[in-house]
C-alpha cells in the first residue's frame, strides 16, 4: 500500500495514514483503508487508525473536490460509505488522533469506537461551512450520532474548531494524552478490547447503532444526487 501503512501483530492492526503533510483523504486512500480493514477483519483484529505526528487528517483531497461536482460527490460518497463500514465493523476500531483532524479527519474520529487524542496546539472539527460547502446529509447524521446536542450547532452549522481538550466535550475524542503516550495508550486499549466477546460486541454495536446506520443508508443515497462546490 502506498498511502497508508498496515501492521498486524497479535490480533492488533495498526493503520497509519501517510498521504503527504495533511494526510488528505483521496479515493486511493479510501480504497487502501478498505483493503486494510479487509485484512484486519480476516485476522480478527482490533484496529488502531492513526496518522503522522501532528496530523491525523486535514480532510478530503481538495484537488479532487475542486475538479468537478461529480468528482466531489463520488469522493464524499466513498468516504461516507467507509464511515458506515467503520461504525458497523465486526471488531473495535480505535482512533489515535495524532494532531489536527479537520472535516473528513474529524468524521473518521466520529466513526471509531474509541477516540484517543494527543495534546498540543491542534484543531479538531468540521469546517465545511467555512470553506463554502453545505454539509452533506451523511455528515450531519454522523455528527448527530456522536456530538452532544449543545455542541451540534457549534460544530455542524457554525464550523467551530476545538482544541483536543474541548474536543472531548464536543464528542470527537474520548480522552487526551501526551503525544509520547498516544500509541502506548492505544495499544493498551486495544489489548483491553481484545478481551471482549467479539460476536457480542458486533451484535450489540449493530443494535445500538441501528438508527444511525439506517439514517446513513438514506443519507448516502440523498448525497449521491447532490451538487458540491468548494
């Protein structure tokens, strides 16, 4: 794989984004993440999704988003479909947020079961409205699923970006640790999650998220017919 790294050891799969300085989410990145998830599922592994030091992901590849509305819609649809897969994945997914997580980067965090952030001068959140993009329906549903109601307008409609510490209150992270502790904490969490009965974990996940998953299915169809300009 060219734009991510994948290591699977002792039923823990570490997927590391490495697509340039902002870890842009392109069609190829989405394809490679899906391939990595295929391998993790075959290995019955808990997944850790992380980025480079200082950057988790700055969002969708802007070159593709600006190419044409059709290109933008295709990329957003693929990204939303990936998010739905992550939310229903048979094994736990941990987001180890190594820095900034903007737009699709933040949506990836909203799609993980456990989110661990790194302290630092980082911004986390949904900036679509700031850059002139009307929020897609699937994005709204993803935010509704994890962002507390008192932060939903601030996040989705007002495009507020949060520090890692405030991102915990806003629903994008569960906890924050020092940068040098990020992967150690993620690995410890993965080992704890390996003690779960995975069939029970998956079945309970599907029951608890049934409403969100159904809403995402509808939203993805709606979004496939929209027009996107950035």
